[in-house]
C-alpha cells in the first residue's frame, strides 16, 4: 500500500470530479520504485472506475503515462508523484479526464496555437515546493496541444541521469534534449520564453484603471481585493503571482491558520482574487513609472498601462553575496532554496552563508541530508533566534564559522569550494565543498523606480500612515516599503491600508 488513509480520502473526493475515462500506461521492472509505482496505479484504479491500468513499455522504467482512452496525451511521471507532486498527479488525472483547467481562455488559446514539436523533461525532487508549478504547467500544455509532451523525472529515482547532466538545482527543464531553464516558472513565463506570451498589442485597448497594483504578492492581492470591493476598476500587473511567498515552505505565524505552505497560500490568494472583477496580468515586469494626466506604468514589453491611482507592491528578492563565482555557478552549486535543492547534495559537503533565522534554518534542514554543513557568518555572533542556535549547535555534522568574510566561490564547471577570510586574524582559508546556499536576507524590488518616489538608503519606499508615497496618487505596501517588519500578515495589512488610501485619494481628486 502506497497511499495512506488520509490521502485516499482526499483522492476519493477529487476523483469524483473526473468526467471521462483515463488510461494509465505503466512501465515497471523488478526494483522497489517499480513495485511502489505499480501499487500506486493499481490503488488509483481501485479508487475510481474511470481509471484503467495497462502495462506498456515507455522510454523510462519505472514510469507511467496518463492518457485518454485511445489517445496519448504526452503526460508522463518517471517517479512516484507524491509529496509536493501529489497535486500534479491529481490535476493530471482530472484534466486528462476532461475537467476544464482553471486557466484564462486567453492562455488556453496561446497554448493551442503553439506550432511544432516540443518534448519537455523536468527533473524534480519530491521535497521541492517550487517544482509542482513547472510540472503542472507543462502537463497542461501537453494535454491541450498534441505537439507537446512532458515527463516529470524524480531525481531520486533516476540518479544516473541527474549525475550525468550535472543537475544541482531543481526544477531543471530540458526541451528536445537541450537545457531550457532552471527554477520556478509559471505557465505564463514558460509561454513568454517560447515566444507565445502576451505582447504589447494585447495591452493597447485597455482603458485606464481607477487603481493599478504593481506586484502580486500578499500586499498586492490584499490591495486589489480591497480596491475591487469598492466597485472601482482594478488591475494587477505582476512578474510572479504570489511573490516571495511562493518560495516559503512552512508558514506557522499566519493568524488563524496553524500551518500552511507558501504555494498553498498563494493558490488561496489567487482563488480569492478570481471572485472579483480584477484584471490580472501575469509575467509582466514594470520598467518605469511617471505621472502625466494619468499615472503611467511602462512594462518591459513596451506597453504602457494608465491609471488614476497606483499601488506599488513589488516586494523583495534574495540578496546576493556579490562575490566572484556567485553568478557563474548559479544552479551549478550556488543555490538559494535549501528545501528545493538540498536533495541534490545528498552525501556531499555544503556551506550556508548567513547566520540569521533563514541561514540557520537552512543549515538545520541540510544537515539531515548532506554529509557536512559549514555555516559562515560575517558578524562575530549569529543573529538567529536562540532556540534555532541551540538546535544548530547540537548537530554533529555542522561547523559554525563566525566573523568571516566570504571572498570567492571557486570551481571549473560547477562549485568546488569557497574562499573566506577570518576578519580578526586576517587569514585566508579555502573549503572544498559541492554547494553554497546563500541566505543573507532580502533587497527591495524598487530599482525600476529611480527617483520617481522617495526611497531610503536601503532602497525601500517611504510611505505615510495611509500608504502614500511622495508622488501624489501613488501608494506603496509590503516588503518594498520601509515597514520595519517583513511579515506576510503585515504586508496584507499595508496592502489594505494602501487601497483604502488610494480610494480616499480618488474621492477627493475626482
């Protein structure tokens, strides 16, 4: 038995939504993963009369494909899609059965209009919370377009392939045998990369908004809902819906919800936004902002969106070390997500840069996977909470180096070591290792604003108690502002404040 009682109960509810029959073609051998996979597909078949199982040779063993009866969809799982990929399995079953995806018709049309043959392969780890977005997007593209196929490959089940390709970060996507991209990508981002996304012409007929929100994280979503509830024309333009929350695994301080995960919270936020008449424009970067008759936001694709008021909620991004080797070896040993990429370093030596809560939590997680973790902290003492430090120092395979400065990440084709300096003794040392996880905090996404609005020395937007910036009609909220505490629940509150402030501004200036 692969599925426990709780998962079976969830599946029973989901599988009742299936609309047509689905055929699972399974290719298995004598190994344990094959046995577990065969047990899984047979359990799925037992749960629904609409699911049939057939043994059939596939390019990889073990694997199984999800098909319509008499028609291969190109959706294949090379590995057992449980853990974070459980939702990917459920959605594949529902969508192949004929259940309509919760995707805008415009996006569906873009997928169907793609011409040519596209064979995608995505290497994942079951502990990666970034991977399902990519897997689900490419599966949907395969279901909707007969020229597209997609195979999810569990790196733990196909270690030889992972090592042969030197994959050190997931998700790692290959297209027609060549590397395509690594890291989280939304469906819209994949379409943009294929040249099939929204272009400038699709924005040309948009009327001015009453309130336009730039950024789709908790602050932006909160602002959009509060604005839409006022009955005014509202739009969101965002590079990535959900923002940094999509990279957050465990959330235990969101009041009234004891525990959730970032992607689950973002899914709930997006579902809430759909309840309102809000124009959501994903995978679009803001390039500039100026005020003429309207506030004008220029996008990187050349389009200009106009609005009577605007709310900036562009959040923050991981701060980089800025040392030689960091950019060169990104996804080749330099990583920023221990939950996603940690399994790629099983049995190897790694370093974590940063002694705050994020860095120490990363080191604790990695210690259970890798051979040895070295924590490098610039300051004389760690900054993490005492309870985390106590746990860290209890681990036998962790070394903590304090008062040291990271100087260079070294290697040939991938990370092989890191050079650091003891700040007190002025001595330089070198550590041989396979991976470097950077966890040194965040930097606000406000570079694109230049001197349009007042920012402090850290680049954070200065706002008043109504969320107003120094430019009339422009408001800001969330982690891109000078709010002293960067928390999800605080971002949501500031988003609501900015929306109410913007509505008050419109009332007084219309």
